[in-house]
C-alpha cells in the first residue's frame, strides 16, 4: 500500500504543479500564452482569449484531481477504485487528446513525451496495486 500512497502523492503533486501553471496563465496572465505557445494558426488577442476560455475548464479540472489525489493518499485503500478512474482519465484526456492535437498540427515532441510518461505511469500504478 505504500507504493500506492506514493503514487497518489507523486502524481498529485505533478498535477498540482500543472494546475497552478495553467491557472496562472488562465487567470493572471492570459496574453502571455500567445508569446510562449506555437499555435498552428494565426493568433490575435481574440483567438488567445477564446483559447483561454476553452482551456480554463482543464486548468480547474486538474486542480480538482490533484487536490483529491493528495487527500486520498492519506487512506489509499478507501479510494482504490479512483486509481482506475484517474488512469482512464489520463488515457482519454491525455493520450487520445494528445494524438488528436498532433493530427491537427500541434507540436509532436511535447505531446509524445506526455503520452509515453502517461503509459509508463499507468503500468507502474497497475503493477503497484497488484
């Protein structure tokens, strides 16, 4: 069970950092996204704000997942079923969405890194819970 505790904590902290970074850009500095991101289309202030509006649910979702994971690490046996939900969400919201974005012209290298690490972490979590 200690491995599962650490899985919740490590992935929870990673998601928390990801959430804080995304919330910073969504709430405090949305215009900087256009300077730092290579979109495969022309960007204007209006398209950046539309992107931020669509991206904000992801930022808050990741915040919710991360805080739940850190809380669940206190008693992981009680939340064992949530591990499979989190792995499934990572697959659908992570891997499949990354493939979709790559197909639409977004940066391949960055998304492949997330796909590979997502698969590796899912396998490790499965082995640890068995």
